[in-house]
C-alpha cells in the first residue's frame, strides 16, 4: 500500500514536471513568434497557470502593494476629476499580473528538484530564435531593408526592437555560461545571437546593451580599464554596423548628435498645441516627454505622490486608447473620445498621426515612451518607491542565497554564472524601462520576469536539497 502510494506520488510529480515544461514551451512560442498579440490578450491566464504549476504563493507584501496601488489610483482619479475606466482597467490588466508573479513567494517542493526549468526555458527560446534568425538573415539577403530581419517573429508591437533585445538576452546568457564552462558551443551561440541582435539595426538597443555591459563591469579599482574595454568594444560594433548598413550607422549617429545638441544648446522644449507638433523639430521628443512630466507632476505634490491614474499619461495603454495611435478600427472608433486632458495636452501632441505622416519623424529619439515615466506619472512616486524597494529586497534575498550556497558547496560552482547573468539582466531591464513602455509588452517583460523567477526557484531548490525541511 505504501509502495503504491509512493509510485502514484512520484508519477504525479513527473506529470507535473511535464506540464510545467509544456507550458514553458507554449509561453516561449507566444512571446517569440507572430502569436505575440494572443499573449497580450491571454496574459493573466498564462501567469495564473504558471503561478499555480510553479507553486507560487501570494504574500502579505503583495496584498499591501495592491491596496496601495488601488488607493493611489483612487486618489489620482478623484483629484483630476476624470474617470477613464477603459484606460484604468487596461493598464491594471497588463501590469498587475506581472507584479503578482514577480513578488510571489517561491515554495519549492520535490517537483522542482533536479529540474532546471530555467535552462529548459532558455534552451527552448534558443531553438526558436535560431530558426527565426536564420530565416531573418535570408530575408535580409533577399530584401536588404533595415527592418527586413524579422523572421517569423511578426511585426506586432515593437517588432524588430523587442526581437533585438531578446537576442541580446540570449547572447549574454551564452557569454556568461561560456565564461563558466569554456564550452565552444556556448561561444558560437553567443556570437550568433550578437550578430542577430545587431542585424535588427536597433541603435538604441545596442547603446543600452553596451551601457549595461559597462555598468556591469564598472569598478573604481578598474575604472580606466573598464572604460578602455567599453570604448574598444563600442568601436568594433560601430564599425561592424557601418560595414553592414552605412545608412543605419549614420542615422544612429545623427540621433546621438541631436541628444547632445538638445542638452548643450538648451533648446526650447515647448510645443505649439494648435499646430499639434513641436516647434523645434530638432529636439528629440523623448526628451520633451521628460520635460513635460517634470513641468506637470513636479509642480503638483498630489499628482507627484499619487499619480493621475493608470493609463492616463504616456503608457502604452494611454496611446492605444487615444483614438489616434492604434490602427485597429474598433479601437479607433470606440475610444476616440476617451483620452484624458493631461495626456491630450502634454503627450499626444508629441506622437500622433499628423507628425507620423511627415518623413523622418518616427525615429526612436522622437518616441515619447518610457515605462519609468509612465509608472511615476500614472501610479505616482509612492507606488514607484514601494515597488523598487520590494524588488530590491527580493533581489538581495536571491543573491544572498547564491552566496550562501556557493560558500557551502564547492560542487555547485556551476551555478555561479546564474548569479552573474541575473545581475546583468536586472541592469539591462532597468535601462530599457527608461527607453520605452516595455512593462506593457509581454514579449519583453514576461521574458525578464520568467528568467528572474526561474532562477530564484532553482536557488531555492538547491537550498532545500542542502537543508531539507524537517
């Protein structure tokens, strides 16, 4: 009887493991192919399923955070005297499930022992992106345009931008694993994904990646050495970009020059609302967005602390539901009168169909998108601070567990590159959140959250094997 129960229990654990891996494969497919629009709709379903199968639990801190979010949103809505239910609910729909997944408590059991779901997930993504990138290279050879390297990733959302970022994440993973294992296959994969990322011709993504590498390696003791290596790598990659596509190289150089001139010449950031486009078209509108946030929110203590309400300033939700940004006729017709006054006055004039109808006005430097600004403006500084502190606490706990494990067991040194990779992913994610509304793009932020969560689960699993519950 006891033996039969053991067999049944072991079989259940195996089946659970298979289901988890199956769901990870499905998730990888939905965030790395043209199925991404479906992920946008079914995001909560995926996250609830993952949370259940991965044995994640809500904590008291999550409940407090949810209470603070709803309270801050209520205050912001009352204070601005504007209720845009579609905006509020859509923003919460996209962001809250990710918060729940990120801050949920990992409760490891026997199902997770000897199952590296993290490397399985990365391996699945690797296979998918190898096929996608090879197809993209063929497309680039045949067509030759800057945005022809797309494969079957699809052109929904930020298309080639998030494709490049995913390739950078895979490139860095295999770089760190190569440093740990010295396996030539990892080195080949690192080079392959680096070339694939560059072929996306996403200049800002390349700059952010290099800056993340710089911040990861920076040390006051080796400051000049780090700066030299950073400059050397930058020159190599810039030369490679110049050789592959000179026009793209010149375009990105002009972007950097525009940002430099905007700061050094102290140009006027104001815009003409009647003409519905910025007066000074040379000033990057991404900078104008930050100026407008400071002008509106830093001069109003209530808006600064509590925000103006979810989906009411520069978030992806705000643009999708303003009746002008989206190409979907249902959205354009349904929400053409729902945009809020703050966004209508200070954000939408920076990015609209009139501006985009003019050539060379839709570059990255002119996109008024930033997840950091969106959270600060819509959810308020108080919510932003709480999220940052909780995130910092969670990471500190994970890194401490890594250090304890590696100090106790020499045979676990293989997992040291997990810690290195996690540190780089955090830096890379943070920098990107300043550049676009990636919190509302599951193909990027869900990938990041799963990487963090699966690494955390592996650490907890190893810790439980060393000090099992009694």
